[in-house]
C-alpha cells in the first residue's frame, strides 16, 4: 500500500491520509454469543464438510474447554480427530507434527478447527494450508508465499487478545536463531469464527491481562500505522471503545461476564483492524523478547507500548488524543498518553512480571538489531526507530520501576 498526504475535509488530526490503493481482508463469517461454540457442527455442515480435525493444546484440554466444544459434536454423531500438542510460541515443526497426527488418524480430514489462543490458531492456519501437500511450513515464512489453503478453517478463540482468528498472519519461532518470524498471506484468513466468551471465563488473571493489553496495542498500532486503511482506523477506534473500560474491570474481577464479553468483542475488532493496517514498532521490539527469553507476548507488548509511544509522540499527537478518548480516558493530553499506558500495564500486573524476567543488559543491542531489521513491522511505524533508539526503549522499559 502506498499513500499520499492528502487529507479529507474535516480531518481531525495530522495523521489522517488517503491511501493510493489498499485491500481489506476479513473472515467470511463471525458469530458471537455465549454458548455459540456449541453450534460448531452446524457451521461445519454449512461449509459442506463432515470430518473435522481439531488443533488445540494441552492447557485447553486440561481446563475442560475442549470437552465443552466437542461434547455437542459427539451428541450430534460427528466424529473428529484431535492434535493437542501445540506449543506456546510454536516452532515450525509443530505444524509438521500436527499434519503427521492428522495423517496417522486414518481420517479423510476435510476441515480444520482451531480451539485455543494465538499459538493454536496460527498452527491451524498452516495445517489447513499444508496438510494436503505437506509443504515445508518454514519455507512459507515471509509475505505471500503460501498461495493456497485447500482446507476450510474454523477458529474458536479461548483468549481475548491475539486477534489471530481475524488475520492473515501466523507467527512462529525459528529454533535455530531464536527469532520469531511471520507467515503472511491473504489465504490464511479463516472462513468462520465462533466467538464464545464463556470459554474465556476461567482464564486466570495474568493471561487475561496479557492478552487484553496485547489487544489494546493491536488497536493502537493499527490506528497509527502508516498503512492503515480507513476501515482499519474505524475498527481500531471501535475496539478501543470496548477494551478501554473492560480491561481493568476483567482484571479486577474475572467473573465479570459483561467485561469478558466486551474483551472478546474488542480483541476480535482489534484483530480485524491490524489485519488491514499493521502492527508496528511495539511488536517488532516484542518479538526478540519472546523468542530469546520466552517472555509472554502480551507482557512484552503491554510494557513496551509506553516507551515506544513516547518515541512516536512527535508524529502522533492528534492520533493519541483521539485514541485516548475512544478508550474512555477523557480529555487526555497527548504528552500524557504514554504515561497512562505505563500506569495501565503496571496496574494489571504486567510490569512486575516483565521486571522479574531479568533480561541481561548485554542482550539489548542484539535484540535491537533484530527488531529494527524487521521491516514488516518497522516500516509502518509512524516514526523511524534506529538501533540506538531501540536500545533506549528496551533499557527504559526493562529498568522501569514506575
């Protein structure tokens, strides 16, 4: 996508622009409602399929969430296969293992179903794309290398954060380098999404907070991204309106069903937003932290947001004011916005988790080099970030005690 600096009449801030051209990609069907996951069999039938293979992980199975979704399938007489070996921050060989499991099941799989968080959904995307021809998933890293997804994909997220159920992106860990790499292709956008907030009710506080803060950052970066389409900016603001009041509420009281509902809606909208814009500098900086030190992604993005937005401030004053208003933060002065992000990350417990990780100072330069080299995420950032500036952002975030 390319852009010009032409502004439509009545533009509210300095970042509004008209793109010379753009594409928007969204899931074909999104359904929301408590208990909607129980209608998976009807969605499979609507796709004209009858032999699902489910991708999930041990945590989802152990928490009883998988059984809540598969119970209605069994009552309806629909058989299925399951791979529950998805790893957190999955390596590419996780796709190979899932495909191998599907083949050994002896089933003629005709639809892939993801039940889980971002790692599960990302793995399922590449299983749906490669199960038939067993292409090497690692060779698909980059933009536009997948080309086809022969099997339909149904996604049922169990966290309110990643937004992966709405995107054309799958993130994996390169074991050799420790880096996280993206597979990006429009064909990876799921066919059907079932948003059932009841599946998130038992999520503990830390993963709730980390996923929720990641969703907020998705919306924020989608809004300020240089490649943001008009639809993406609108979705980002609507996501902020749901997430702003719901995130502190659900972190305070995990039994607050209204907040759980709002967070799942907001996270999905944020996923749609960044899928049609981009994540930016925060995510570029977060990936080395996750790949090298296994820091939970939402903890990394949530804590890096403040200093990265402080860096972006000269290019985003108007956008920050509009976004803060959408979050429900009142008449927030742009200069105060980064500090409010830091306060939120601290209040929901993310900052203390990051500080306890003890990332060594001598690793910062290498991480900064890796982050800045990630042009997929850095190029859309509203203000360039040099390696030296990236080191500064890391240092101030990792050594903060505010």
